[in-house]
C-alpha cells in the first residue's frame, strides 16, 4: 500500500512497483499544502475548501471537496496506494506515503553533510512545476512557496559546500556545485567550490575556466565583478604568475538605454519605420512603449540594474513580433514631462510604467501595463528587487515580465474584440491562436478559416501567414496520411512569410517543420536554428526544434531542449507533451513516456504511442485497449503506413517504434 510522490519538478504519484498512478491534479496541490502548513497533520476541511476553490461559494466548494476526496479514495483503492486519509472534519497525509518534499524539509532543517547528494537528487525543479491554480490566492501561495523552497535549497547546498566537511566524495561534491549553479546561475559559492575541487585534483586550467565563465556572466548580464572572496580564492589556487583576471571584450550587440536623452527629435525614423508603422495600422497590431524606471536618475546599483532590466524586457518584446514596440530612446523621450500627449500621434495603444518602491520587507520593482488612451490598468505586479535577489533572478525576471506583458495585451485585445468586433487582422490572428490550443481536426480547420480572414484584411501580416502554414502541417500530421498537397501548401506559405519578412522567426520555424516532415533533416535543423537565433524566447519554436532533433536521431539533446521549452511555457499545449513522450520512448524510458502523454488534454492523437509504451512496459491489456481506441478513430490504420510517413534519420528509431506497435497488437 506504500507509494512514492514527487512534488519537485512535474509532480507524479508512483505505486510500490514504480508504475504511474493517475490522480486528480489538485491532489498534488493538496499534499503540498498539508505538508507546508501543518507538516502533513490534520487540516480542517474549511481551510482546504478555501485553498482549492476560493472563488466558489461555500456550498459549491464543500460539494467540490467531497467529490474530489471521493474520487481520490476510489483511485487509491483501485491502484492499491495510501496517500490521503480523509475524515468527516479533517484531512491528513497517510503515514506510509513517501514524499520528496517531506524528505527535502527534513534534510534542509538539519546539518548532515552526507545528505548533500540526496538533496540535489530530490530538488528536480520548482515545486509542482507546470501546475498552476486557477484560484488567485492559491496561485500566489504556490509562487511564494516555490521561492522559499528554491532559496532553502540554494542556502543548504551553498552552506554545505562552503563548509570544510569532506564526507562526500569529490565527484558528488562537484555534481552538487554544478546543480547549485544550474538553479542559481549567479551563486558564487558553487563556483568557489568547483574551483577548490579542480585545484585539489590538479587541474588549474579548469579553475581558470570556472572563474572566467563566472566573470563573463556577471559582467555581461549584471555589469558587476565577482565578489572579493571569489577573486582572492581564485588567485590563491593557482601558482604565482599563472592567474589573471579576465576582461571580456565589449559586445557590440548589447545596446544600453542612455542615461538621458541624446537627441530631441523623437520622430526621426526613415522609410523602414514608416513602412512598419503603416503595416501596424493596417494589421491592427497593438503598439506598446515601455517607460524607464521613474528613479532612473539615481546612481544606486538597483536603479542601474532596473534600467538594464527594462531594456532587456523591451528587446524581448521586440523578438515576439506580434507587438509593435517603441524603441528605448523614443520611450525615454515620451516619458519626459509634457510628451505623453504624443501617444496618440505615434499610434501607441499600451504603456508600461516601472517604478522602484521602498517597502517594509525590502525594495520592490512595480510594473504596470496601462491602456494609453484612458490609462486603464490591464495588468500589474510587484517583484522583490534587492541587489542579491535581482542579480540572482535577473534572466528569469525578465522572461516572466515579457510573457506577462504579452499575455496581458493579448487578453485585453481579445476582450476588446469580443465587445466590439472590428475584424482587424491582429484580432483574427489572436482568435486563430486560441483555436490552435487544441490539436483536434475541427479546431485546426476553424483556425485556418480565421487566419484566412485575417489575410483578407492584411495580406502581408506574417503572423497570420505562418499560422495558416501551421494548420496545414497539423492536419497532415493528424490525418497520418501521405497528402503531399497539405505539406506543399504549408511550405509555400512558409516561403511567403520569409519573402515578407526574412527576419521573422515564424517563417523560418514553419519552413523547418515542413523540411522535417519531408525528411530533409539538415535543412530542417538549419531553418529552426535560424528561427531560434531570431527569437530565443519563443517556447513553441524551441519545442519544434526539439522535435526535429529527435527525428534527426538526437533524442537526448531533444529532451534537454524540450525541458527548456516547458520551463518557459509551463502551462504548455498538448504538442509539448506529445514530443516529450516520443523522446522518452526512444530513450527506452517508457514510464516517463506514459506520464508525459497522459498530461495531454486530448490524448487521442497519441493512442498509438501509448499502446507501444504500455507494450514495452509489459502491460499488454492496457496496450490492447489503446489499440482498440486507435482503430475506432483510424479503422484503416497500419504500422507500415504510419512509419512510411514519420521521418527518422536513424533506422533504429523507426525499428524501435515498429517493435512497440507490433507488440501492442497493431498489424
């Protein structure tokens, strides 16, 4: 009746045989809440109702909790596990359950150095990674807990590495230091530990490499040098004359926001700017300006870092291409007194205001998205911004703000369209994107109609051209048939997108996917690499690049890249989990493949891969069930027909997939 529950990283519940146990997603949030608020002991049902369903009225929340616990009891009995004990008035954790979060809390509260390896193994990622609550208070609670646990992990590992305990072997200590740097790229304790270990092993070149990498990262990202303690350790570890402090050359591609206006003419733009503005007005793409922090004139490190962060967010939004972003210099000009009246003249729809605030718990960076016409607040948030926190979380913070702003604009624009439909190309494009969140054929064809309507309004609107290409690719994939016309149409649209704007990542992305389906692997990887260079924050693109790497025979690299995409887009569409399932299958991680595929909202497109995975796990009955469901959808399905359509550079990948399908019972 024992079970193993992992809450760090993507959560999952396994039985005592290591098999995945499907439970309602709120189970994971419930267990985390019980552990972090009461150590797993009894918690009143009223507290749980409010935590899990805060927006529901008390009667509905009580009904929801009762039904949820009933479903959970049924799952526990069916799969022979004990996780939750529910009584009439309270709920608690079963004492026999093994939970990684409980082990983590026990380790970080102690000082046992020999548990350093276990601590790094447990902390696989953020708490409940990929799982978000619809309830605002629960979502905020989870974000706070993630931050606390991440900081607890960093502090525990750093303190053990900085201590002089050497109970763990050198390889384990090195692994722990690298894991610390993965979680906190700017943590100098991890870098110091690596330098010390390499010096003890007689590898001075690697000591230099560790220091140089740290120095470059701090200088390029934050404009600061390593701590004095780190530099002094570096100097002490190398023979006299063998060390030097590296000064990386200036990077011409890093453009800093000027300390003040360098010209008074904010209207100078040239023919290209005029063309972009005209296209923006024709397509209906919203235009946004990001104001520098109101405390920009101060010389405090936090103010300088805030200015750099605002610049980084501006560049990130520029890469998205579905927004027209005012350049930093013009944004500075518009932020000065009396120039906000120019918003209308420059066709600006949204403004982002940033401000550093002094708060009782420490400095905060306030970010506010407003409509430019009437200053209605669309989205606002505050972020802890002490020197230490800002330096450690700089990149994550920039990416979070970029995604939050783009999501806020999209939600506002869709809401505007639904109230007053104006059929602009941009609004129709957003509707098409909404349809493509589902991978069923009716949704794909609805999206195609909407994208075509968008192009009727604005024939050169690249996002709609690329979206239209995507619908043909997805239909080809779903129908699992050799319909060359669908792929030819998608490829023609990809080339059309590149003709309109060769620097837009989407055209390169769609062309790369077309090349992949046609079996042109090198061309596919080249096109997707070009796309990613143009927009390194485009999670869907990174997922496609991962899929191409898998079909090109690089399953391990593909899975690493896919993990990056999911970290950027934790509430990802089904295609991510489809790609993850395929990569895990080819790496013979069949249980992980099943877990990934089971996360899909609509798993019907991957019934055949689920059948093959269960067959490889020896669960023939479940495999046969998925064979039956596949044939209900595709009565003429055949293994040979499917494999003739799926491109694999490495024949062993195709053979491995064929073996699983035939073991499952497919002809």
